[in-house]
C-alpha cells in the first residue's frame, strides 16, 4: 500500500466513504488537466465541484470528461466589455445538475 492508498483508507473512514468507491485515477486526471490547462489552485476546487455534481446524481465520468475538456480548451475570458459574463467553452452543453 502506498501513501496515497493509506491516506484514502484513513480519509474515507473519517468521511464515511468506502475507499473502493473513490475513482482516484479519474479525480487525479481531472486535477492534472485543470492544474496544467487553467491554474494550479483550480485543481482541488474543481475536484470539489465534481464531488458536488456527483452528490447531486451526476455521472462522475461524464462530469470529469466535460470538466477536463473545458480545462484543456480553456482560454481566459477577455476583459469585461459589457457583454455576457458567462465563460466560453460550454460547447452548448446543458449545465451539470
């Protein structure tokens, strides 16, 4: 067992989550894509957003794919010009529940 596995067992126990339910690779891949494609501090916050979406019934793989796609295509929004404040990159997809 490596340090990450040991941590997930202990943290899962504290959170009341079976470590076998944690899609570790999916979360780490998403965090990597956000850290490299957007900004490093966005990685843990985006992982939290993934957890919120999953807690509301969304499919983890679908949400992670959409968020990774967004991160990998991310271009910071231009300075506000009085138009919509919605960031581009949603590719016409409905919001995640």
